[in-house]
C-alpha cells in the first residue's frame, strides 16, 4: 500500500516537472512577470540570479529548490521565502503575491494560477466585470468633472484678469492715499511738536509756581512764628485796642476760614468747568464766542475769591459787600476808613484789623497762598477746548482717518498680490477653490479644508488649526498644510490632502496615521485633467482587451 502511494507521488512529481520544463521551453514559466520573462528564457546562456550572486542552468528555475538569495530562481514555487509570484488574471487585473502563498491551498489569484490546476475557479471575468463597471462610472464622473473643469479654467482666466485690473486700481489709489496720509502725518507731527514744546513750557512754569508756593508757605510759617512771639511779649489790651486779634481765637478762626476757602475754591473750580463746558456746547452749536474761556473762568473765580487788595471775610461773595458796608452806615466800620489800619474780616462779630506794617494773620496768608495756587491750577486741570485745541484734535483725527484708509488699501493690495502669486494648478483650474472650505464629519470631529488658506479640526464650538497653506507636493497632486496648532508633547499639527478627480468637491478618508499628522483625500473637478481622462480610458481599453484575451483562451 505504502509502495503504491510512493509510486503515485512519484508520478505526480514527474508530471509537474515535465509541466514546468515544458513551460520553461515555451516561455510561459509559472509565476513569471511577462516584463521579466526575457531574463528567464535567454537562449544559450545560463540563468543569473537578479542580484547577480549566482548563475545556473535553466532547469534549476522553479525546481522547488531555492538557489538565489533574492528568490529570483523560484517565482513559481514557495521554495524561497522572498520569491514573487505573478498572476496574469486575464479578464481582470494582474497581481503579484508573495511566493509563500503559492500552493498553500488558498486561492489568492482570481485566475487560480497560484494553486495547482483544478484547485481554484477562474473568477477573473466576474471580478473584471465589477471593476469595469466601477471604472466606467469613474470615467463618466471624470468626463463630467472635466467639463466642470473647463468652466473652472474659464473662471480662472476671468478672475486673474480682474485681479490684475483691480491691483492696478488699488496701486494707483494706494499711491494717492500715501500722499494724503504723508501730508496728514506731517501736519499731525507739527501739532505734536507744538504740543511737546507747550508741555515743556508749562512744566517749567508749573515748577516755578510750585517753588514760589513753597516759598510763600515758608514765609507764612515764619510770619506766624513772628506774630506768636510778638503776642507773647505784648501786655493784654482792652477791646478798643487797634489790634484786636486774640491769637488763640485767630488760629482757630484761621483753621475754619481756610476750610471755608477750600470749599469756595472747589465751588469755583466747578464753576470754571461749567464755563468751559458751556463754551464747548456753544462752539458745537456754531455760536460765536467772544470770551476767552480762561478769562471767564478767572472772572467767575474772582466772584468767589478776592484779590490781595480785598481780603476775604466770612460769607465772602455776595455777603462780602454787606460785611464792609453794613446797613450803608459808614460809621458801622469806621476803622475801615482809617489809613493806619486795614480791615481783614470779622471774628465773632468783632472786626479784625491790622496795621499795614503788621504781618497779616497766619490763616490769611496760608489761605491766600492756597487759593492762588488753586486759581493757577484750575484752568490746566480741566482745560476748556478752545478753537486751537479743536483744530489740533481735527488734525490728529484726519491723520488717523487717512492712515486707516491707507492700511485698508495695503491689506487689499497684499491679498490681491497673494492671490496672483498662488500656484492654482495647470491652467489655474483650482482657482474656484480659493474661497471655499470642504468639510467632512469623521467621528466626533468636523474636518474643514480651505485650499490655499488653512485646515481645521472642529469639535463642537472649539476648533484646532491643522495647518496653514504651504503649497503643493508630489507633482501637484497633494495639498500641504503645515505649522498648525502645537500637539502636546508632539509636533505642530499638519495635514496633506491628496486631490483626485471627481464630479464635485468632497473630503473623504480623513485619517490621523501619526499623532497630530493627518491625511485626507479630496475629490474635485479641478483634478479631472486630460491626462487623468486618458488614463481612465486606457484602463477601460485594457479591461476590454482582457475580456477578449480571456474568451480567446
Ligand atoms: C486632539 C485632537 C487629536 C489629537 C490630540 C493630540 O484631541 O487634535 O486629533 O490626536 O489632540 O493630543
């Protein structure tokens, strides 16, 4: 029984060897790619391994023993781990599989040649029919896409002409606007220079005034001390005495009156501001202004504060006159007429008089200095807007306006130059994609690709930049977007989008093969070039030929 089995096995082996030898002779070696057939059939010489490492007689090809390191002597057996088996697959498309798949009991080629005859059915015609149907659909879409592409090209030509013309107009406008902006700038700088000068003068004046005030304060202090030292030496006098200042009472009164003056000056500042505001309103209403606002403010202040010749009294302002001429009876204040004395006010119903040569009471000196400082500061702390200020404001505003117009023109110019400088593909066919974004929903994300601009990954309200336009790759078939949002512990995000011919724009196959590195495919009519069309046409022709070949077999 065993002997019979061995005999049958030997017969099968013999038949196989004969089949292989016959194939070698006829030039149809099993598993050989027709493109490489010549290397296996060269007459008169031996077979040389593809890597050149060995030469051997032809009979050692496909003898089920691996002679070449590169596996080239065994294309039709599984003897070499790295051999390559070619299936012709007539009626469908050829395929190359690893020779380890040869005679393993699994049908890997639709023509079944990877297994022993009779093992597999030839399904190439069916597979080919499905593929050809799909190919025909693709070709029809490509033909339609090519028509759309023609339209894209026309639009691209028109757009380019428009951009060119627009750029010329913007260039001219820009040149004119530049002149206007420069002129406005020169005026504004002149105003700023004047303001700087004025500021320096004002600061210098304020410095002098401050020093004077400090000096006056020191003098007042000195006067007070002198007065106190005098009073401490003088014997108490009766109530008719010429100088009827009770020092302690005067000091208290001084504190009170200084506070009164402070209140009065605050009210005066308010009045000055009101005058300034009123004047602004009148100017706005186009009314002619006769009064200098500073002057008016000062006049209003003067109603509240007396000059150095008219010392203030309790109830200053309207009451001041009543105080000095009470009841119209001059005798009511006889001392006020006395050349030897000076009336400086009243304290508890009693007149306060001093000799001209005597120092004034300290509270008066202090208060006067304080009021004067307020008076000098009032206009600068809230300057009324006069015609000059308004003119300056207008000059600055005019500059801002002209500069803004210039900036807008520059932006417009840059955008046009950018568009004109873009590589929009052969014949500019990708131009219509310039202002478009193509989107796809994948998992929880929406991916958005805006050709020639940027690409984003959106997740609800949040969006992550995958990259900015960086140009074409792979001979104009891949759009590249780089320098997107940084990836935590990784690279800046980037995406490459392979463009393929399609009837309309669609984004598909979005993947993230490496963290923060994305790939996608985009169909677009812009990619339906004549070359793509003729390639598809070629595939159809080859498919048809395959069917013919198959039927002839
Ligand atoms: C986000 C997305 C992902 C990315 C991770 C990286 O979740 O952008 O695509 O892989 O960040 O941290």
